[in-house]
């Protein structure tokens, strides 16, 4: 087994489509990083305002649900140890990887200057034969990936950002969860319970369902190949090599 030191960024940005996406997928890793002193910015692109199928909920309920889900996300972030949250307010279920969205994410990356950005897989459509990936997930991941590269680090892309003092920034690593072929596993045995507590803050989505069994099974499955009790798996793109002294 490799003895290479585990990468812990000083600052990271988690970019996802909906409130609760982060908690279902990468909260164990983020909690571990936060414990090690990493400053984390959580970016939620949509309001999650389509997250109800109750017959008595109609268009008028959407802004109510959006505010509720933002409160739930802030509560989950607090459990994880996330220091800042950004809510972009796009409509749930209608997200597209537009140039305008990429520019907005580019601006955030340049302002906050994360060493690592954590996203979903922009190519993932089918997971097993029981889950079709939400199109918002793919759109968010694609816009975020191309915000990291080439947009955030390339000076002459979105030059109007330069005019307001937003300078380029090069992200060192992109952590992609849900990829078909993972190459990096983060041991979350010490933070799985934190992940579960954070996920349970999303009461509007979970209802009376207890996610513990399923989440433990997922984490055990991801760690099994590496001999880890619980893990989160990623494909990691190394955009800038670590300097020898680090």
C-alpha cells in the first residue's frame, strides 16, 4: 500500500447542484479536511425548490421550500465545519451548463482561491440499473470543471473580471466523485458519523427515512478494494503538481 502523504488542502470549494448533494456524496472528506484546518466554501447552484412531490405543494410553495432548504444546508455545513456558503439561486430541475454559469463559478474560484475543488462527474448518466443521474448534477459538474480549467486560470477568458480586480487563480486539484474509474480513496472512518449527522439536517428530503444503513453500505463498498472500513472515492485531476517541500 502506498505511503504517500494524503493531500489536505488549505482551502477547498465544494460545488454542487442542490442542497444535500454534498452530504450524500463527499461530506466525510470535507469533514476530515475541516478537522485538519482546511477552510471550505460550499457552493449550491440551485435552490432545490423542486424537491417535493406532495400533492398539496404547487408553484406557490417553491420559494418557501427554497428558504427551508437553504436553512437545512447551512445547518449541515455547520456540522461538517464549513466556513462559508454561497447560494446562487438557479431554478431546480432546469440547470444548464451555460457560459453565464461557468463565468459565475469562475468568479467565485478566482475570489476564494481554493487549492482543491470538489465536484460530481460531468459524464455520469447511469449508476447501476436503478439510478439515472439528475441532469442538474451533470450540468453543475460540467460548468464547475470548465470554470476550474481553463476559465479560472486563463487571464484572457472573461476579461471583464479583470476590470473589477478579479485576478486569475490556478486550482491545484479537482476531486470528482461518482466517476466510473476512481483513483483516490479518502478514509472517512473517523468522519462517517459527522457525514450522517450533516445529511440528517436535510429533513425536508429525508422525511422519516433513516439513511444510516445505506450510507454505511456505500462507504464500506467504496473502501473495500483499498482495505478501508469506510471511504469516499474520487477521480483526482492534478492541475498543478505539489512542490517538493510540501
